[in-house]
């Protein structure tokens, strides 16, 4: 029963945080959604913030498994641009971006949350970096824009674009960014060609 109650609280926290944001999320609103006593938030998790972090962990684990499958066969920039578009739209529709950005925003006012949220961003940076390394590693593009730097840029965009959707109700402007990436990807082929390494020619016998 304990595991079932914890699962219900995590599920309810995800629903409430997506619908009402961090400011509208409390032990009362979560337990009302879960149909349990509010004291159970503190009994099982020690407070609202640890429960919200547990909700983020669950969402992240689900999305990570889904997105690893999305990029598993990606081998070109064109395929990567298409996969990134699908991942963004999937996370936006699924509400994962909202969960993450709400906790990032909360961490501005609550320093004790910063380390916790930052630690949870690291696996995503590693995932993006690994994917980029597989696609562009060893190419001129990787030397110009190292995968780790691109991963940092992707996370920054990921957070910023969710905030921008508040102003971009029909998503036309954010969609245009992904469309631009898809147009540019084929034109960057020369930068992703892996040139054979030069072998030193054997010395001529003197």
C-alpha cells in the first residue's frame, strides 16, 4: 500500500505542477488530486519539494528511455534535426518541459533547489553530448563546435523556448526555428565529412 500511495502522490504532483505551475502547487492541491491525506506528502517524501523532484525524476526516466529510442538510428545532421524536432514537440505535448522549467524557475528563489535541479540536468547534457559525438565526432564541425558546447546550447534553448511559448501561442515562431535547422542541416554536409587521417609516407632508403 505504501508504494501505491507514493505512486499516486507522484502522479498527482505531475498533474498539478503541469496544470498550475510551482506557485499553485502545494501539499493540499497534490493530495486533493491524489485523494489522500496531506500529511502523507511529508510522511513519504519529507515535503512538497522532494515530492516534486521525485515527479521530475519519473518524468525524466520515461522521457529518456523514449528519446534514446528516437535517436538510436540517427547518423546524419538531417536525421538529427528531425529527431530534435520530434523530441521537442513530444516533451512539450507531454508536459515534461513544463515540469523542468517550473522547478528551474523555483530554484531562482530557493537556492536549496538549485543543486538538486542542476544535478538532474546533467544526464540530459550527457545524452545530448553522446548523441552529437556519434553523429559529428571527428568532423570539422565537431572541432568548430564541440559536442559539449552544443549540448549546453541545446539545454539553454530547451528551457528558453518553453518560456517563449507563452508569447508564441500558435508556436509558429518556435516551429520556424526547427524548420530553419532542418533546412540548414543538408547544407552542412561538408562540415560533417570524416576525412581519412594522413599516413606518414615511409622514408626513402638513403
